[in-house]
């Protein structure tokens, strides 16, 4: 039997891929409802459509333009060749979980992983308040950034996190435009305004320290009042660590549990789905999961990490220089035709078209 802990996108997709091949899969979720609570913006690039068929009912909005605001007065506006999607995370997660169940996976809600002992896992049924010991051949941890599976199997390693704070708010805004904000007012990361439609947006930021204070200032700068807030959301955003492993004997971790998250944006849905595919294939074909997921997404995650380290060294002046340089037509064309899930292709084209980008790239290796 294969036990998958966590019915988020990575866990449910892994369960689906294995169950449809005839494996006996049990999918355990600690919450009573799939997709709740929500911790992210749900914004993904069009790359997701090459992995899954995304139904219109799962999409809150389509983003066709991005505006990047540095500390100065100028901003960069990009017209995207392929619109980005704002997912309804609750519906999206439920959709993937339903696919796993329809393929034959057994779903257990209100079941929290406690520990692993030899060939058994210890699970707590929080609804009936009882402990279960379940024999399992393979254990898969898709239980998020603080993964109990990773901790119980020596895979937790060294981890760093950003604290992300977000609110769904009543806000009149362009429904086709995603806005990002950079500079010393957003230390270590950035701020965002992601529209769901022309009157509701997801407004937030992330930081390693004092995130609540920065969030308060950001909301004030957008003139968002307490009565405009529909709901608040928060969560830790893990930072990719290429030294951490994702497999130990018959235990595997995937998605946020394995830190398979883009350090540039904190996005983990697409890398997590690709890693889930690599994991399922490694089990089905008896291949090395560590090698397969790194071949699939390792290079892009590592380059995203280098870019994030570079950006975290930026002064406000550096951000203004970058936006000014990115405003050149030849550079804008590259940025509008590449997505964030493939930074290696984008960087190569940028350096070839505009050698002055070497000024910024030097910060990546310092």
C-alpha cells in the first residue's frame, strides 16, 4: 500500500497518477475540507495547462498584464503573450483530490500523520479521537513546509521561510493587471495586488522579519481600510534548498514538503505538480526519484534561488535601474514571451539581447 500524507495539489496529483496505474493508494488529509484554509494567491503561469486541463470553473480570473513598481516614479508594464491564471484554490484542490478518488485512491479526512515506525505509520483520526497504526509499503509526504513526514524520516534538513500575509479585499482595480511592488519597503521579497475581478483583489506581501508591520504599511499605502477586508490569509513560504534530499528508503517528500518552490515568487503549484509526476514515474518505473525530480525542475529552482539572492542584495537604486533597463523594447519582448517557471531560458535571452544585465548578474554570485 502507498500512503500519501496531505491532499493539497502535490499530494492529490501524486495519488491520482499512482491510483490510475492500479496502485493501492490511501490519501490522508488532516483538515475536514479540501482546499481550506487558503494560504496563497493562486496565481500560476499558463505552463500549468501543459500539465493539467484547467476547467473554466477553477479559474477566478485571467491576467493579461503585469505592472512592476520600483521605489521610483516609473513602472514597467508587460503585456503577456500567454495570460496567467488566478485559480480558485479551494475548487482547484478539490478538483485534483476528486481526480485521485475517481482513479481509485481512498480518501481519509480529519486524519493527521503522527509518526512512522518500521513498516507502519501512526495516524490520528481527529474526528473520532483515536490512533490508527497502518501498514504501508511506501510513505509519501505532501504535508507542507513543516512536513511531519520529513521530520520523522530525517529529510527535514535546513529550512528557511518567508512569512506571507494576504487579504482578500474590496478594491476597484483593473481586473486584467497584476501589480508587484519592490524596494526597501518590501525587504527580502515583494508586495502584490492580484485581482479576482474589478472589485475584489488579493493584496499581500512576504518578509522574513516584521511582516505584520510591513503588511500594515502596505495596506495603508493602497488606501485599504479595515471595513474593506473580506478575509485575511497567512502562511510560511519555504525557500528552496538544493542540499536537502527528498527520499530516504521507502519515504518520499514532494511539493512544499520538499521545498520545491520558486524562490523568486514563492510559487509552488507548478513545481509541485511536476515533482509529483516525477515521483509517480519513479515508483511506477522503479527509477531514482531524487534524480528524476532534479532533472525535471532542479535547474529552474536553483536559478530562481540565485535570482532571489541577487534581488535581496538590491538597493532602491538597483531596482530603479533594473526597471529602466527592462523597459527597453527588446527586453520587454523577452519578458513578455517567457514565463516565470523557466527563468534559465529568460536569463540567457536577456544577457544576449542586453549585455548590461551583467551588472545585476554579478550580484548572483557574490
